[in-house]
C-alpha cells in the first residue's frame, strides 16, 4: 500500500501548489485515512516541497505510530495529561496551538485547509500571518475515482453484504419481527467485517419510509419488506437494497415492483463516462412516469460509495456532478405509496469508458 499513499500524497501537494499554498492541511478523519492508513482524527500537513507531518492527540499516538504511512508524527495533549508519550515529548498543549506552531516551523505563509473555522483562521493570522484558502473539495474529488486497491476492497464488502442479505431473506416468515431479521444481518456482517450503517428492515406500513429503524413489528401475509444493508471491509463500504413480498404479489403491488426494476435497469443502461449525473436520475424518473409512479419517487437515484457510504458523486435532479470512469455509484429507485407500501431496489455500479458494470450479483426479483 505504500506506493498508493505516496501517489495520493503527491497529488495533494500538487493541488495545494495550484492554489499557490505552501502546504495542504487535511482535517477530515476519513481523508486522513485515505492518505495515510491511520484512522483516528487530528490533522495531516502536506507541504508542497517537504515530507508530510501527522498531528494527533496523545490518545491516538500509538494507533498512529502503528498504522500511519507518515513517519513524522507530532502529539498534542490537553492540560493535566502526561507530557510524554513513549518518551516522545508533547509538541503542544492543544490542536490549534500545535497546528500554528507546526506551520511556523514549516515556514508556511499560505495554507490550503479543509473546512477552516473562523477561529482557526484568526489564530493562524494572528500568530503566524498565515493566509488560509479552502481545500475542502479536493480530497473527496480524488476519492470519487477508485483505484485498483479500492475496487478490490469494495467488491469484498459487496460480497459480505450479499451474504448478509441472503441470511436476512432466509429469516423472513410470517410472525418474525423486523428486529429479528436485522439481528441476522448484524451477526452475518460482523463475522466478516463491520456495519457500513445500521440495517434498514421496514415491513408493511413501515415500508413507505425510505429510512427506518427496525421495530418489533411482526411480518404478515401480503407484506412488502424493504431491506437495506451495507458492510464495511478494511474501511470500504457497500450498499444494497432488496424488496421482498411475503406471499405472491398481485395487482398494484406487482406493478410497483416491476416499475422499480424497469427504472433501475434503464438508468444503469444509461450510465457512461462523461454523462451528467442528473440525466441518469432523469432516465429513472421518466420510466416511473410511464407507469404513473414518479410522484412517489421521493429521493435521489443514487450516490457514490467508498470510504463513506454516501460520498461524491450524487445522482439526483439538481446534481452538478458528471460521472467519470472509475466512479462507483448506487442506483436505487424507489416507490413509496402510503396505505399500500414501499419498494426499493439498489445495486452498486462501476462507471466505465464504454458504459457501466454492475458489481452487485444478488438476484433482484425476490417475490
């Protein structure tokens, strides 16, 4: 992995230079993990022409020392805590003081910082005369394009998710509660990874809620059951949804299920490098409109997935994102009709130069 971190850090320093800054300051814990392999918060300083420095709290020092690609680690501690960590002197007493001191040491006069607070800007200006420019969108845009290492981990997370979905569906029966099904999901995922998010199991009248926490409600004949599941493996997430019908679907329910599947397939077929994300969303809406269900599609079509289960790009009617080769996105149309029920199907898709590749292998029609 060292070559991967080296490549990513080089890209960050190049982007900082484009902003005429001497260094980038990364404060998002997810972005720090992406660039170093350390997951614990703090700040990563990436100078344009010097080696990177990781700034962490005393609490996280040992984890940073054991997991970070970056060797130069500085420690800040709060008052009344020991002044040494494994014989390493504490660099400063708090985060702002430590960052200010470090930027001065690195002779930084202009820093590109993620989500800089007004207080931090004021401190840096007062102590060092440092000018601050925003760097918030740079690393998330890098993360949107997956490399070969990331793709391997994402596919692993998808397979774990599929096995958990299988366990959940096997548990479905009249009299079984949503909570019992969710417990099967949690157990299956933790045997191989961790949860990317708490599972959604929404049955009957609860299925009209796109987001729902499993309850004690027991399944009945004729219920729609929406199951939304995601595993996380070595930091990378998966996300998939299936709708199961308890019994044999007929009439309006069957129309809903068919319409959602058709909308998903059409949307996936429209995905290609260079396509505006909003246009893919529009494909799904037009398909649902033909069936008379579009007014019941109340959320965006999808989102990027990686270290976070929701990240760039977004697929919705107002998205300004453009799909690019190596992006991984969800495609998840849904129809939610109060008094009748909800249906959603979600798969993960890789954007390619010639179209798309569906990464999820799990069967869609479970009724």
